[in-house]
């Protein structure tokens, strides 16, 4: 993983970690759609946060799993990843 989480990477994590398949372009385009709209629950999001922590070797913000939308999540994760770069 780079120092920047993309919607492509998030879509791949959603599929591998929670079995939720979504087009990355849809994730990026639908700015107000929630994770629930895509069928991803808080447990699935927590798994994604854990995977990102494992990949980056850094803790993610404690409130990352409470993000409501992919846009909110990507912005929050990228603020941590770019600060540590």
C-alpha cells in the first residue's frame, strides 16, 4: 500500500474483507452514499481498518470505523497516511 488510500484499494478491501463488491468509480462518484448503502456494516469496516493498520504498520484513528461514507473514510485514512509519510 502506498501513502494514499484510493477508492480502488477501498473497493478491493471491501470485497476481500467483507465480501462486498462495488465498483470503485461508484464509490468515488456517490459522495453521500453510506457504507450501509453498499451493504457494509461496522464489523466489516472494523476489519478494513485492521487490514490497513497491518499494511501500514501504523495505527489508524480510533474513530475510523465510525466513518459513515467512503469519502469520509478515505479522507480520514489519507490524513493519517500522509502525515506519517
